[in-house]
C-alpha cells in the first residue's frame, strides 16, 4: 500500500490531522544535510518542526513521522526526536551584526543598569540610549528588555 501513497499526499493528510487536533506541524526542507526535529510546548499547543531535507521517502521514515505525530495527537507534550541536531543560526547571526556601541549597551543592560545609568556611563544622551535599545530589539527580534536579557544570557556578545 505504501507504493500508492506519495509523500505530498501523506504530508497533507498529516497536517490536516494535526490542525484538527489543535497541534501544529511545520515541515521544512532546508539545504542543511542534517535532518532536524524540534519541538516546543507552551502548555496549550505543542509545535513540532520537522526538517526532512535528507530523509528518504521510505516506510521507516514514515513510521517515525507517524509515531511522533501520534504523540502530538495524544497531547504527550514531548516529541520523540528522530534527529538531534538543530541549527541556531537565527539567533547567532544577528549578534555579529551589532555595532560596538550596541554591544556596550547590551553589556550594561545585562548588568541591570537603567537607561539613565547607561547614558551616563557611555557619555551619550538618554535619547541615544533608547535608539540603541530599539535597534537591538529590531536586530535581535525581541520586544522587551526582559526578553532581550533572556536572549543575551544564552549568547555571547
């Protein structure tokens, strides 16, 4: 029966099942030679991101996909990781694009300094500090100071 199912048809059915079950499945196809599965669970919806760029359409691959999806449907909150590597380019690349002044501002933010304290320490205006912080938010795709601090905890600036 497997011969009659093509991969596109199978994936469409799987996505439909997941939408009905209030789960989300993102299937990507990147140039990376490593196959990836990543899962996120915020308590309400489990999201599984599956990169099948190197996977061969064979029964074993489909079985693993279906097994993982069954866990999503059952609300397990944990997705069996068929593949363990994950590219983290999305958060490391923007850090290299920061200006020297923005890097100084991030260091002071991590130290818990207020905007006014940062302005005094760097000998710049409060308005300029706010501009640097807004630029940081845009470059690092964050919307708040706590989110920025959390991101910076895990990255080297």
